[in-house]
C-alpha cells in the first residue's frame, strides 16, 4: 500500500483512508474504492475565451444537488452504453439504467465542483469538472459489497465486512470488473456532456451577439483522469481511494497529463509522473481535509457565514448552485495546499507541468 500527502481518515475501522492505495492479488475490494466509483476530473481548454463568460455559461448548463435532472431537461445517455449495461450481471437493472439516464449531466454535491481558471503557461481559459458516477455507481457499489460479503462469509468469516473481496477469477469477479469499466465509461460521458453543452451554448450565444465577430470557439484540448477507482496490472488490482494514477499502464486509453485540484482558491495542477519506490504509480488527488465537516463548522462558530465567505473567497467568483453557502467546502476546510505541494516535491511524486490559476468555481451548496 501507499499513503498520499493529502490522506485523511474516513469511515469506521477497516476502511482505507482517502488518499490511500492498496494492491490486492486477484481480488477486488469494493470497500476500498468506496461508493463514489470513478470520482474524476476533466479539463477543457477554451482558448482565449473570457473566463467569466465560460463560468456563466457553464452555470446555466450544469446541475448540482441530490437526484437527477427533470425529464424534460435530461442529457442523453448513449444507446451503446445502455445496451452494454443490460448485458452485464451487475448493471442489468432497469431501475439502475433509468437513474443512469436521469443523472447524466449532473455533478451531485459534497466536494464536487465546476472550476474555471487561466493557464499559467498559455493564458488560455480552462474549465475543470469534478464528480463521480453518481447514483449508478453507488448502486453498483452496494451490489458489489453484497457479493463480496457472500464470499467473505464463505472463505474468511473472521475478516471485517469492510475488507470483503470478490475473487477476480470467479464469474462474479469478471462481471464486477466489467461493470466497473462500464461505470467508468458512463462517468466520462457524464463529464463530456457538461463540457460539450457548455461549448455548444457558448457558440450559440456568440452567434446571437452580432458584436462578437469571428469563428466558433473550439476545444483546444481536453483530458481527464479518475482518482477513485480500481486499476489492473496483470493479476494485481490497485485500489486508489483518492489518488491520481500516473503510470500509463493503468489507463491505456488516456493521453495527456493528469489533474490535481487543491481548493477553490488554489490552482489546479497539471502533472505527469512515473512509478517510483514511494508512490506505487500514484500522486495525491487534492488537498484532503484537516477535520470533519462538523468539527470545521464548530471551529468557525464565532464568525458569521458571510464573514467567512468574504474572507476566504476574496478576488474570486465563487458560487453555490443552491445559493446556500457551505463553509465546509471553503479553503480553510482543507489541508494547506502549500504543504501538499511541498511533499509532492520532497517525495518526487510527480512533476507539475502547468497550473490553472483560479478565476471562479461553482459548488453545490
């Protein structure tokens, strides 16, 4: 196993911390990837488009909060993916597929965000989204834990339920691995839906505004990576619960660098790296939390919410989708980004290629 600089405790005994990587041989532990399967980040480079225009447009397109989109406002899920769900033992569930359709183009809540900033290297405006597989992934996790627990009771009942595993070489193991890949494809499609819709609306608005001459805005670059998933190398399964995969062997379909967001007031790091004797092929996925949300809120009880918001977001365009400020998502709720970066350098975890300097961010609220 390995522990990243942004690690923080989570859940009862037996759960690996966020920021942890665990390798298992011929075994998949659903509890080690958690319910937020394929939590991930995607970046689109919008060139020299005004960052406020991108943020305003994205705000009108995206969706945060519990549940999915209303029927009339849903973004389509590809037929190919729906067909593949129906062929998988774990995903062949019409309720799950219906939820997958309604949750397409949504970002949920918690620490998921839509961030807009400017490249330190090029000055281009870049948008970064952060979210996982929403309810479809959570439903797969529940099914996976039940199957894993059945194997645990049969093979090793003294093992904690949180550590239950599905042997990969079984029919269930291969079906679960395939289901994880399909949920990964759904999550990537979910990110793309939001990015493509933002680009489309930017160009529609541009066409309506006769004062803006020139050609359509195009996506100059786009890449993404998971940081909450299971990766395979032969018979070894790398469970990354909040850790950014660096080694290309984990993601043969991905080109380009990786993304490490820190907090809304800090840059998103664009990085590359390799496996070394410390990192198992992974880097941090963010800044991690200092304390629980509840403890953090109590520690700031002597200030009003508006005072805290004003102090921590000065100079930035920070928005909460529901218009309710969640102080447990403001920068002070997280570890020092400076310290995390210092440890990345000290331990040679990865190399920073560029930074997306913050302009603004949308959270759920």
